[in-house]
């Protein structure tokens, strides 16, 4: 644990966070995490609270338990916290949400000619930031999520969505051919290849309609974390061609760059990929 006395040493915010990562996580800070915690400091969060927050992160706790012989975390996957799924401060998150909902809405309108369908789902919905948009197009909307805390938060802030906690995104609590539209939003990129392939298969199992939209990192050079550990945390950029192969017999009918806030440190943050059953 980091003492308040240590955190009072005058350093730049960047140096402070980089030092915390090295001492608490045993690794250099990744770009997303560094931006998140530095933004928190510059928004008024104290150095002590940042140190406590990082020390209580799932990665830090798992590292401490492993080193002390206390055993590995229960469960078969990395437990995600809010800062893991949103690497932006509140002002940037508002801009990002506007842009992402704008673009997802445009794609659904363009590729769902019937305008409104009976049911839609998001697989790996987090706290429902994008799931709620689906209520504009479907009478019934379901969000599937592994993390209990995210499901509880989503249920408390969103109306008109059935949020379901599942043990695995490759085993959804839904019958075959349940949904007319299915979406994943920056979820498959955080699963190792075998897991991501299984989730795509599960998406196709529950989808009776013709349209699926995958929004994922597609730069094969953007790879980090525990890419060979199904229970770890990772980011894997996969070329669009990989998703084309996995989604067969669905056909890619549109791919367009994902746009987020203008000052994000990377210009390429993935693509919206629209797949349609049958032929283009």
C-alpha cells in the first residue's frame, strides 16, 4: 500500500502515476490507464485517493494475492472496474458517448430498413452506455454483462432494458434465434482469440435477424496485456478480415472508422463493422 507521506512528494502528475504503476502493478503504465488517472488528478482527485484507487484495482489485488500465496482471484475472467472500461474523464466521456451514439444510430438506421424490430441485444454491455440506444429501434432490449457491479449500476440508471448478468459471454441466457439485431462494442478486443471466437459464435446463435454490428479495435499492431491468458486482461486489435471469417455466413456490408474525442492520444481506435446475413 502507498502511504500518504509518499504521495505528497512533489512530482508531475504523469510521473506520479507512472511511479504508482511500477510499484503497485510491477509494470509501466499503459496509455489508457495513464490518461485516466492523470485526468482524475487534474479534475481534482487527490494524490492519496488515486494511490488508493490504483492499489485497490483488480490487477493490484491479484498481484498482491499471488505474491503472498493467498491464491488467485475466484472466477474465470479478469474482473473489470469502471476505469478499465472508460479511459476518459467525465468531460471527454460525454463527447465520446455523443459521437459513438450518433454513429451507431446512423448505421442502424441505414441497415435496418424495417425501422423498428421486436428485439435487440448488446453482448458485453458494461453499465449500458450504448445499450440504451437500442431502445430507439427495438421493443425489447437485453444487455448481457459478466460484472455484477456493472449490471446493478445499469439497472439503477436505465429504464426499458433487461440487463442480465451471465457467467460467460459465450453462454448467454437466451434461446436460439432470440434477437433481430445484435451489437458488441469494444468487447471482443479484450478477449483472447479462442474466447472472442466463441462469443461471435454465441452471437450468431441468438441472432434470428439479419444484422449484427461489431465495434472493435482492428489495428493488428495494437496488442497489449495477457494475450495468452483467458483469465487475464488484454487488448487485441484484429484485422477486419478476421471478423469477416468468424462471422460467416454473415457478410461484411460496411466498415467505417470509430470516432471519439479529438484529443485522444491514438487516431485509430477501431472500426464499426456491419454484417448482414446471406449476401452483401
